[in-house]
C-alpha cells in the first residue's frame, strides 16, 4: 500500500493537493475535517460533538477522531492506499494510526509536509472564508486559535515521522500546479 500523510498548517493547501494526488496514485482521500463537516451537515451525534470543538478552532478529542478514522479506513478494504489529510494531528493519533495500520499489515509510507509561512496562511484563510462557507474560516479569533493549536499540538507530529525517516518537506508557496509537481517529485522518489 502507498499510505501518505499530507501534513501542513490550516490553509497550506492539503485539501486542494489531495484531490490531485488521489487521481495520479489511485488512492483514497481521507480528510478528517471533511468527514466531521459531513457529519455536522447530516446532524449526526458525532457531528454535534465535533461542531462544539471545531467552531472554536480546537481539536476534536483523540479517542473520537481515532475511532472515526479507523472505521473509515475499514470501509475501503481493497484500497491501494490512502492520503491522510488533517490526520494525525497529535502524537497520540500518530501512534494509534501506526498501531492500527500494523494490525492490517500496512504502515505509513511517508509524510509530506507543505511548508507555508504564517502570514501567508492568514491571507489564504481570509480569502478562503469568502468561498468556503466554513464558520471556522470566517472568524479571525478562531483562525488565530487554529494556528496556535497547530503550533502546540500538531507541529510535533512532524518530529514523530522525522524520527522514522519518513518526513519530506515540500515548499507550499507558489502556483497550485507548481506545488502539485513538487509533491509528485517527492512521492516519486519512493
Ligand atoms: P480541517 O478541515 O483539517 O482544517 O479541520 C477542521 C477542524 O476539524 C479542525 O480545526 C478540528 O476542529 C477538526 N479536526 C479535523 N481533523 C482533526 C483531527 N485529526 N483531530 C482533531 N480534530 C480534527
């Protein structure tokens, strides 16, 4: 299996780039944020719970997120691999993902990190708010919190994969096509 963690702060372009990667490598795209938003739309119990965290820009608790992710992976028995977008976001999630993939005789192939400076992220999120309809993009206070949560809880996940020799950095500034080509080049080194 080719299992890629697409990593980066809010606004780095993970969703946009994931859509391109799935076509080229024939992977299943699992975005925990998208799954939570679908649950909010469907007014499920999980959606209601997730919303209370997402609206503030906080992380949904690990246990809830991990269980949801496992159940999504299990829905795709014949997948050639996955792009994990927005997951793992804590070291506990990374450890749980490793253990789960090991239990199905698989593992993470690599983490590709889209690196974008913080001032650029703020600009992108402000622009995205005009089209995304996402309440967590529209509120500057929530954006600040999401970036701060990223720095304190999620950034360490990069070290987790770096220690395993699996982290590859990709410059996330430039045109969407340029960034896609950099991602292809990084992934094609495997
Ligand atoms: P995203 O679409 O990846 O920007 O995620 C939007 C929001 O969903 C985040 O700010 C979190 O509240 C929640 N979320 C998404 N993925 C995770 C995760 N792996 N762990 C915890 N919360 C998450």
